[in-house]
């Protein structure tokens, strides 16, 4: 009788651990798609697709240079903005750890942090808009077709290594 009770308890514990670990793992994904990094992933993903498929898109050397220059300029800007955001977060944490915390200063630092994040998002949105002006309408349509094909390949299992493929 004791043994059955013990086995039931062990089974319930194993089930709980399995469920909780899968829930905890579910939030893990590419960093750029979590925590407000979606715009960054969208811009750099698109520039990567453009440069990777430059021959199929028929890009001139000038357009390739323009995409690379925009990518470099945007990356530098995003790095600077992320550093400013991180500094604001450190200042905010330091103020919140003080006893007693000055709520007025904390509120100002929170506003500053989110103004910086807003500026970063606007920078990336502007970069995406500039990127769209570099391509012609035909090139943009071709890029969309290539992206759709790439996504279908990625999620159909054809792009997966053989050992991970499900039969």
C-alpha cells in the first residue's frame, strides 16, 4: 500500500516537473524576436535576404552598396541606442535599490528609458522605409516571393538536417 502511494507521488512529481519545464522553455526563442527587438530582426533579416539574393533580384552595384551602407549606418545607430538604454536601465535599478526610493526620480528614469526605446524603434522603422526605396517595385515583389519560398522551405522540414527531420 505504501509502495503504491509512493509511486503515485513520484509519478505526479515527474509529471509536474515535465509540464513546468516545458512552460519555462516555451518562452525561449531568438532574442531579436523578444523584448521589443522585432523591428531590429525585421530590418536586418530583410537586408540579409536582399544581399543573399542580389543576383536573383538583379541588383546593381550601386544598390548593393546602398543596402550595405544603410545596414552599417543602422547597426551603428542601434548599438549606440542600446547602450544608452542599458545605461538608463542601470541608473533606474540603482535608484530603485536606494532606501527610500525617490519615486519622482524613478519615474523620470522610466520615462527616459522608454523614450530611448521609442527612438530606437523609430530609427529602425525609418531604416525599413529607406530600404524599401532602394528596391524597384519589381525587385520588391521578387523579394517577397523569395521570402515566401524560404519560409515554406524552413517550415516544411526540407531545410532541417537529416537527423532532425520527421518522417
